[in-house]
C-alpha cells in the first residue's frame, strides 16, 4: 500500500509506503458504535495496523480480532 503526494522540490508526483505520516491521529471525528470502513495495512506482533475511513490509523489487537484474521 502506498500514498501519492506532490514532491514540491522535484515538482513531480511521488509515492511512499510511509503512509502513517499522512493519516490523522488527533482530533478523530468518530463516535463509539459508529460503523467505519477499514483496510488492513500490516501485521505487527500485537495485531494488525488498519486504516479507518481512509483517514485514521489504528490497531486491531490479536486478542480482540476474529480468527479469520489469522489467515491473512
């Protein structure tokens, strides 16, 4: 997974795998129980890093995820 951005120094479109710098981690506009879209980004020892609503970075902990995630 990559994100695209405009490299203003080279004046060109570029891509990076370091997407966490482009996601919001403060002022999250979600309410408890609200349905969200999610995309699994990567697996970590604690669980799965996910992107919610194409804007927010979060963690789905292994001890709180369905067993179907174990086959990713």
